[in-house]
C-alpha cells in the first residue's frame, strides 16, 4: 500500500490503481493551523459521520466500504480544485465579508449575525494548502477550472445536498448553517462524484433550541474549538503571524476542551443517525 498524502486531517494511501484508503486521524486543525494536541476518538467519529451521510444522501459518492472504525476505502478521483461551500445562514467569514461590504451576493439589507438567508447560496472558495479564499463563479470559468455545464452541475448538486442535509438535521433538532463539499471526476467516465468527507469539520451545526438571531451561536462543530482559540488570543496570533510571514505556534488544548468537543460531535451523531 503506497502512502500518498498526509493532509490536515486524513492520511491517504493508494490501495490499487482505482481505490484510495482514507485514514481519519485524530489530528485537528483550526484557522488552517494544525494543532499540536490530538483529539483521541475524533477520527472514528468523523469516519462514522462520513459513512452516515454518504449512505443517506441521494447522490453518487466515492465511498466503497469501511475498513475498521476509522478507515474508508474510496474511489480514486481527479479532484476539482474548488471547495463548494453552501450557506443557509449569515455566519463566519460570510458575516465578516457582509459587514465590511454590505452588497455581498445581494443578501439583503440589515441582516444580523446568524440571520437565515432567503435562499441557500453557493459561496465557493479556492482549495489552497495555506488559506482558502472566496472565488466567484466568473473566476472559476475564466480560470477554466470548470466548464459552464460543470459549474452549473456542482452548484445545483451542492445546493441540493445542503437542502437534504438541512432537512435531516432539522428533523433531529439541529440547524445546519453551512457546509463544504468537494467533488472529483471519475478518471474513465469524467462523471462528477461527491468526494472527500462530510462531518463536523465540513459543516456548522446549531441546535434549534439554542438558536438566536443576532448572537454568536452555540455550535456543535469545529466552531467550538475556534471560539476557544479566539478566547485565548490564538486568532490574533494567527492574523499577526500571517502578516509577518511567520508560522503561528498553537497552544496545547486542555483536556476539558477536547472532551467537550468530542461530546458535542457524538451528541449530533447519535441524534442524527437515529432518525
Ligand atoms: N476520491 C478522492 N480521490 C482523490 N483525492 C481525494 C478524494 N477525496 C478527497 N480527496 C483529497 O484527499 C485529501 C484529503 O486529505 P485532508 O482533507 O486531510 O487534507 P487537507 O490537508 O484538508 O487538504 P486539503 O486542504 O487539500 O483538503 C484532500 O486533498 C482531498 O481533496
Ligand atoms: Mg481537507
């Protein structure tokens, strides 16, 4: 088995010329910085989330089978270098862009943090090793990353998948605020297939009970870790380090933060997978 890539989260091996093996590790990264502390058990739960969504979404996907509790065999694809983000709510970097230039994607006037958008929007980013940046549909076409038809396909597929995931989440008592999809092309047929992973590293999840417009939400995803890092000043360290071209040194994650993050991931998984 050939080692191919050690990503921020997964280790990828080539099983044969058609299949890859994803090992969901216990590594965690935030603000595009790998943390020095592992989160024991995270890989297993992320693998279970991915299996759950791939099984229940009605879209062709790359999953072949599970191999143990934290490994998945997937079809090897030619990845499309765009992160297909869909947002149903104004939060995170979209909220920051909205408050700094009000006319973003014509979202509507006077929206607050956490406001539900009129319709889910397609908000793609580049897929970069360092920091993903927003990219417009026009730029995707101009850079010939996708043809017109391919772009329409991934956009419609992403919005459709978000709607399905939202409905399932809603039925379990959650709001899925946004989600990121990656697609790849089948090397023989060029068919576009849903790939990568779907779990709390890819979406923002809030409970319906705690949701309040105009406030920071209680989150059941990686935002909990980002919020803790912001509280201890690490977000500012990341900002300054990138201005100075230096590598930020992450703090050790305390065990209560690790335990709470895992508890939140499991809480969502248990509720959603039992619907
Ligand atoms: N079916 C597939 N075939 C080939 N590559 C895939 C497939 N599904 C996902 N990938 C790629 O495998 C890598 C998974 O590793 P991981 O997500 O841990 O990396 P990462 O550090 O997040 O890298 P990236 O920022 O590129 O996603 C990603 O680059 C992803 O695009
Ligand atoms: Mg990734």
